[in-house]
């Protein structure tokens, strides 16, 4: 039999997780393969670079269901069905695909982020894209999903982990000698980085690991600016896993100190860009005809 595409796997994946409550991805693959009658030979089929096609498609089914908040990641390689996922299963849909998932605001937001980064929202149906366009769109969509997964995992960790992660990220971005200062729950600064090799220009850091629906308001930024004044500093970076209110952003733009705000969406992108908390799964080379070669012989 031909392997079902990832959209045709969404309903079987959600059904399997719904029956168990939660399941690890390896177990989901086994259960779905068994229920769909996928042979070991078909499961062993690989892309030219060695990735198992079926495993990859299950992974993307899980990813899209998670972006729509039908599944939630509860541990390393483990997902659980949400109340929303249970409601959808109760509706007994004939299939689940990307079109159906657009009923959910969170999934639409994910696709909007991928689109802003250059990915086509429906790459399998695009007819005007060149092969290069399709490759670049796919990479941007992968990175958008990865950034969201990173934020989910970070929110599951303790605040101290987040403070240390932020300093690692800033070091990878080129800032020098990061030093952890704060303690979980304090109202001061969590770390300091050096903008120059001699440490003449110090930048203080506040890292707040908040839930996705939490908004960082003006009082939080005011407290941070006060902490900067206590350090006799005029530069700071406030990083959060959630979002900033308009009032917070406006206040940061008008204070004497130079305060940079990095919200969860920007944080996820920075982590992916600077390879913090991620690893390269595959790399590709796009080649073109070398006209100079034909003129040089």
C-alpha cells in the first residue's frame, strides 16, 4: 500500500492519543501503523537522505495537531490530548486536515507566522512556486514549528533554567562573558553581559518565564528600569516567553535607559537562528550551473 500523507495521519494519531490519554511518539507510530495495516517494509521506506518517510509524516501530524492545541506536549517525546482534542473527536470528523485546523485561532496564528517568514501556507498546492521557493518555504515552516516547540518546552522548565538559557543565547549572539546574578522570584536583574571585550559597556538582563497567555505590563518594565538605576546602568534587555502589552512597549521606548524587549515569538526565532536548544537534522545544498566553468577551459 502507499503510505498515507501526514494530513491523512492526523485523525488516526489524535484517535490513538485520545484512547490512551497520553502517549510517546514512538508508541503512536507503532499503534497507528498497526491500525492502518502499514507493513514493516513500507515503514522502512526512506527519503534519499535516510529519514524514514512514515516516521516523518507521523511527526508532522503530531506537530500540526499540537499547533492547533488538540495535543499538548507533556514531556520528552510525550503528548497528551487536550479538552479541545476530545471535543473534536466527539464530533466524529471523517478526516482531519490543515483546512479543518484553521478553525482554531492558534493554528491560524502559527500559519501566519510561517507565512510572514516566507513559507506558503499550503505548499503542497502552490503552483506558482519554483522548486527553490518550495524548499525555502518548507524550511521556514519547519523553523516556525520548531520555535513554538522550543517555547513549549521552556515553559515546562523552572525559572532558573530559563535565566541560564537566556544567557547562553546572548553569548551565542556575540555578547561576552555572561554572568548569572539573579535568583528565581527576585525583582532585580537576572544576569549581565558585556558588549565589549573589556567589559566597559554592561548590559543587564531580566528573564521572565511566563505562561503563553500571560502579558508583561508596564509595571514589570518600570520595576526593571528601577533595577537598572540601582545598578547605575543605562542598558537592559527584558526577555519573556509570553508577550508585552502596548503600554509596556511604549514605556520602554520613552525611558532614559535603553531597554530592549524580546517576547516569546522573537525569542523562539532567535533560539533557532543561533542554534540554542536545537540540533541540525539534515542539511541541503542547492546547486546551479557554473557558467564560469564553461568559459575557463
